[in-house]
C-alpha cells in the first residue's frame, strides 16, 4: 500500500538547496567573539537593528540587543527590556557572581517580559533573530537571551468572507498564529488541549501548530500528523495550501482530502470529535485531519438550526452535489441518446429550439459551461461590488445574447445555470472546486456512451471515493464502509442529544461524548 | 494480497450478494419458466438449496484451517502439485464465469442502450469499470459492493412497480407442474446462485471467522428473496406463456408501467445496473 | 506498473471517445411519430415512393403524425402515408422521403384499421413488442373504417393528434366506462383463457370520438360493440371504472329518472360439476346518488329501491350481453376463462380457447349495488 507520498525527503537535511547552513556550535563567552560570529548574517540587513548598551549605567557589562525594526514591539522593547536593563539598580556587580549564574540574575531582576528563554546555541540565536525575536548578548556570558516581543500590526478579527454564517459566532481566524491559538484556547478551556508548535519550510521557517485534545484524539493519528509534517522539506510555506498538498494521502485525486475552515467555532467542534487541527502561521485557515467526504457537506450552522431544517438543508446539499456533478451530463445523455426518457412536450420544445443551433449538444453545453466558468473567475478577480455586477450582467446579457444569436438553446442556459447555482450551494470551498472539474469527465463519458457512460462514470467515481483514505482512514466512511451509527450525521442530521457517541469513522480514545444521551433535550423529570 | 486487506463479516454479506446478483436476474424467470411454468417461483426457492449446501461445506472446510488462505488450503488438501492445479482450475473457472457475465451484460447494454456501438467497445467499457474496482484491492471491492447493495435494493423496489398490472390467476394452481418439472427448474435456477463459491477465497480475508456462517446465510437469503420476488412479479405480470417467450422478462416488465417522473424505468434500471452487473469479486 | 495501467485505460477511453459516438443522435435530427396508424393498403392511396406492384401480396399502409420541428412551420404536424409489405419495409421507404432519422420510441398511440384488425394484427404488432425503445404503455385503438382517417383529423384543441388521443385515453376510467388498452396489455391478454378488447375510434367531421369497443379473439378482431354495451363489457370484465350511471324507475305511476356516480369491481367464482363449467360473476357497484328527477324524500328505503332498480337493470343488460357473447361471438371477452385455468391449468389448456368451451359454460351474473345519499335533499 502506498499510504504516504514519498516526495518529502527524510527529516535530516541532506541535499544542499539551503546554502546558508548555520553551524550548530556553542556560543563563545566573549562579546566581540559573538559579534564576529554574527557579522556575516547581519551586516547586509539594513532593517536589523543592533543596539549596544551597558548593563547598568556604570558600564559594568557590555551588551547588545538585536531585533528587527517593525517586528519587535518598540514600546515593550523600551519599557520592559532596555530601560530596566540600562537603569539596573540592583546594586550588585555581575563580576561577583560565577558566569553561569549571571544570566539568570539579569533575567530575573531586570527584564520584565514574560516570554523569554536563553540558549547557548549559535544556530538557535541566529534563527531567533530572523524569527523576529529580540536577542540579547552579554559580555562574559555564554548564553544569549531570546525574548519574544513580537509586535507590529495584525488584521482585526472579522467574519470570514468565504464561510459566512447566519447564526453562530462571527469570529474568524487571522494571519497571526498566536492570536488564532488564543481564540481556540479562549473557547476550549480543557487542560487536555494540546498545542505543539513546529517549524516548516527551510527558508520561510513558518511556525505550524498541531492542536488536539489529549484524551480524545487517537495517539497514532497525532503521531502520523507529526511525522507527515516532519517529512516536509521545502523551501517555503506561502500558505496553508502548500502544507495541505504535502500531507494529503492521494495527491492525484480530484477530491479534497483535508478539511479546512476559517472559523474557530468549527475548529473546536472538529477537535471535540477527535480530529487534529493544524494551523499555519500566515494563513487564516485551520486544516483538519482526518477528513471525511460527508464533512464537506456539513456547515457549522447545521448544528445550530432546528433539527428538521438542518436535516432538510443537509439533504438538499447532497442533491445539489449530485446535480452539480451530473446535470449537464444527464442533459446530453437524455437529449442525444435516450430522448424517450424525457417527457414528450419537453422533447418537442427542446428539439424546436435546437433546430436553430448550429452545434451538436456536446459543443453547445461545453461552450456555455466554459463561459460560466470564465464569468465566475472574472467575478472573483474583479474587486468586490464590481465583480458581483460583472457576474450578474455578463450572466444575464450573455445568456440572452447567446439565445438570440442562436448560439445556445434556452434549455442549455437553464441547465448550466442550475448546475452553477447548485455548485455554490456546497458549504466548503475545496469541494466546490472539485465539483467544477468533476462534471467534465462525466460530460465526455455521457456524450460518448449515453446513460451507460454516465453510470460508468459514477461507478468509477464511487470506487475512487471508496478507495480514498485520509490519514489511512476510509474517506467515504459512513457510506462505504457503512458505519450505521455515523449515518446520524450524514445525509440527515438528527437530534443533537441522540448523537451521544463520537463518530466511529474517526478513531478516538473516548467514545461517549455526552451524558444526557437519549433524553429528549433536557426536560425536567416529572 | 496485502496483510491488512481484511474485510468485516458485514461486508461479506454484501460481497456475496454482489457476486450472485448480476445480469442473470433479468433472464432468470424466463429460463425457469420454460421448465417449471407457473411454478417457477417454487423452483427458484428450491434452487437455493444447492448454494446453501455449498456455503456449509466451504464453512466447514475453512474452519479446519482458518489461516491457510485459498492456495494454502489446496496445498494442504491435495498436496503441492495437485493443489496448484486445482487453484489454477478455480481461477480459470472464475475468469470464465465472470467473462460470461461481462459478455451477457455487454450484450444486454448493447441491445437496450447502445445498439450502434460495436460490442467490443461496450465490453471494453464494462471491463474498464471492473478492472478499476478490482485494481484497488479486496477492501475497496468490499466497500463498493456495500454501496451497490443499497443501489440494488432501491432498484428492486422499482421492479415491484409493475405489480399494478398483476393478475393472481397466473400463479394458480400452485405445484401443478409436478416435482420433476420443478426440480428441473430448480437446477436451472441454481446457476443463478453461482457466485457463492467466491467464499472459498474471501473466507480467509474475513477478520472474524466465527461470523462467516451467519454472514453467508444472510447474504444467500437476501439473494434468494430477490430472485423469488423478481420471479413472482414476472409470473404475476406476464403469465407463464409469455414468460417462456420473452428473453429478459424482468427488464421488459418495466416497459409495461409508466411513472409520472420517470418515463422509462427500464432504461434507468439498466443504466444503474452497470455497477451491479459489472462489479464482481 | 499501476500508473502505466491507468494511463493505458485513460488513453484507450480517449481513443474511443475520439473515434466516435456511435449512438449519439442529435434531437433535432430525429423524426419521431406521436401517432401511427396501420391499414391494409388501398390501391388508390397516394404513396410518393412509387411502390412496386406486388400482385396478390397484402400490402400495408403506415400513416404517421410527426411533429414539425422547424420553427414557424406552416403545419405543426407532418402526416404522411407510406406503404410496404412489412412495417420494416415501410421504414426503409421512409428513408427516401424523410430527411430525419425515424425513431419510434416516443410514439403515443397506434391506431389499427378495422379491416386490418379483422385479419389479425400480431404480425404487425411484433415490431413494437420486439423493439427495446418502444414503450409498452403505448395506447392502442381500432378505427372504425381506416386508421389513417383518424390520424388525419385536423384537431383544433391540441397541436397534434397523438397528444390528443393520449390525453383522451389517459384517466378515462375516471370519466366513463370504456375499455382502454396498451400494447403490452394487448399482448398479455392474448394468453390462454384471455382475450383483449380495444376501444374503437371514429372520425366524425373534425373530431375523433370513441364509439365503442372492438372484441378480439387473440389477435383477430371479430366483433364490435357500441358504447352502451361497452358499459356492460367493462362491468363484466371487472375493469376498474368510475362514472355516472343513469337509472329509471316507476314509482307510484310516475317515472323517476336520476344518476348515480359509481365505481365497480368484480368477483368470479368458478366451479365444475357434471353438467360442465359454471361461473358466477358478481359485480359490485358502489357510489353515491347524484341526481334525482323528483324532489322525493330520498330516505333509506327509497335508496334501496333505487339500488334494486339498478341491480335489475344491469343484470338484465349483462345477461343479454352474455347471451350475445355465448351464442353469436362464441368468445370469452369478459375474461373469466382464466378462473377455470386456476383449478386445472394442464387439463384445460388445450380447450380453454375453443368456442365450445365458452358456449357451453354456465355463466350467472349477480349485481350488488350500494348507494349512499349525498346532498342536502332529504
């Protein structure tokens, strides 16, 4: 079985695409020695600030602070680091203490910042500088002090535009990892919530957080996620999208194999079901593993609506997916292979409209499909309101013009419009993108072999779905293999108080998820 | 086969059903009615005895050497040389049998859906589907069969529609054909139950062996009920005289009804049957 | 290896797709009849393909009504009559006059000329039964006179005759008592112990009217009954229907007329004794009183009187019908012989369709009427 793509090399850097390999040596105690070591890395960067100063006003100990302008928070730098250090008035002389204790003394008496660590590794020091930390070095002290006073500007927390919810929280992730993590912590207060941070990307050195709930998530899965992240050996992580492509099971598939969301509330719900979340710094998106096919049909407000409405909408989405994938193909199949299937009056009117169109049905359909896809793309690229207007105008005008220019029959316009609308009903972006492509092979198969080709296409699609795996777990899970208890939250969403078990499709350490199972709501006992 | 290519006993039910029910169901009432006339349904019921016996034998055999695997079992039973010959013969039989199924299915498709497309092309298309499924291994075959099972189930409900034209007098008098005729019919029908022998291979892939017998009985019973219902409906609708003339009575039967939404149930049925007919173990 | 296999399959699919879509036909290039009529060839009829003179052999006229797909066409339907030795022969000739591909799958109704129907129609129906695309639910009718006259009727209310006739037959059992059949029922009803009946259509000016039912012995039409007898036929055959039924009764010297809205069902009991085969046909009629000529207090007693009147009237009519059927037609057109088969199929099988069987059978009719009063009159 080929479960894990082998493209990602082993974790030890072997090939030499990173020419700036930093020697992992111990720092020397001397001040000038350290500066000399650092010089090749810092001399070309004009935005790096190296601020020398003396500890205490009496020039007892020479020190230097390294930080990047605009990344370090100037206010905290001055108030809590430089000022106390420089005006140090502890009344003790560093020279009185052994070298090993000096750094602790300084840190404990004179630096009033919380996030702080020390390191005697040269590589760590250099990386910390470039990660945007404030790094202090001292004369006679071997260790460098690394202080996190990240500042600068972050986007405000807003509602994610791609995942709007009518009900429920309006918070969305932003580009800053720490703020994202704090949003999760703030609403998920269990002590068993675990957040592990690693770094991915040799040059971008992007922080990536692996989040799971210790006593729910399956340990094997957590290990697998960590292993896959470790294996990634790339130059740079531009966005979470890059990471996804390296950790999914079958990159050849058209179907998205990891779930993404921009909403903290969704993230918490996923974590509670035993999934593992991965958040990449710089992208307002959380990645969830393992993903199941059904999840792409579950919108977060399904669980907030009344059960019957939620179920109805869920069911409608499955129908919409079927229509979005198959309707153009079915149209071609019915019109040019088995017109007997279509109600007679419709056949006559479609045939009369088709009489004036010069193209075969296939070409006609593909043409319209292409035009619509281009309109959508154009609408995405154009700025906000202009994009919407362009979409509507081109939709209406082009459609009308195509009909009156006899380039397309009205039936095709309707078919393609319905298909497009059904595509965008789907609540998750990756599935929408997949659907846009999925219908093409089906169109070709049906154009070649009618309904037979159509069924063959679906058979292959279902087989493919059944064979897909996410983190080694069956992707099409509640359907094949059939997990009857998970069907409660698939095509329909039944009452929340009936879903007393966590999904079977995702292995978890704790199966039971609620105590009031089987009770209708939480009524008072009579 | 991979070591972790195991299936659950539930999936075994679907695999057995999937292996047995193929295109044969469309012509089964016709073939049996030639022998057993209006008692064809009795013959179909009687015909189920043979596969049940086969099931029991295989289970007994498997229980003796639960971890042997199909090839290993033959080696143990017949010795290395003869065992290999028998394995080869069995493989040849499966290939031949499935070949016939694919061919029949392609011809049916050719007649009903794609009359102008050359038969080799249709066969190629069916094979593409089959090869794609098999290529993914036993587990995926099991999963696909699981989905297809529910599709079969829905389609069978479709086959109940012609009952609006049913005439109960077609069934009477029951048992008149005589034991000889019914037995001959049962023999004919037992060919339609072929497919249960794949248990020889799948027995060793099932995780929990003690559930095999239950799963086998469940699967076989489902097939029996399906065949019985289809045959009954066919007799009720066509009467045994026409049944002896019409090649695919179960399919043609759908022509006699019209649904409000679906103008031609038989095309729909046959198109969806692609998976059912094609996918095999 | 695996990837190469995938690649090979995908390439193969593409090659096949490029090579051609053998079965793809564009909808606008089809010529699909919505109504068709079969007639015996009449020497005078105009066939533009100049058929060869075949002396002695029976030729056939096939008339089709095909919707005209060209926009702004002067006529919504193209009606054409062509002749040939078989249906297939006609279809071959069609290729000479029709630019579009002829597709029969959407035909709604087939009308048989009376002359042809009396000679036996199975040779001509076979092409429909055999076809994989023709629906078994295609309606079937016999034309009084020639079928082509019915097809050529310029209907005002519908834009083609096929849709009109389909609409006429659709749900007719909720409007009136007339037997309706489709081609698959026609075939099924030819099995042993059964005989089909088919509605009769007649052209009256610019309209098409149902004027009765044609009685078939297997595939040969041997009799025709009018609409009044068709009512008895429906009741006796046990075809489900629902419609108005008028009645007349003498009450205290005045003639009461009225109507009931009823639906019917039938039960047949079969027994065999030394004298022969005995059938008891029980017709149950249930319904409501709809109309009464006198504003007479319709109480329970009067309702029962009306029931009695209707029972008597229908029993008499049905007995007359059975008498006609046994002695004139010698044909079981009320679908009861099959009940004899349920007792001993093997023995009776050779004789069941002999004229003697039905002629010598003892057929009794019982009619039971259950009425309910409706309306505010009391």
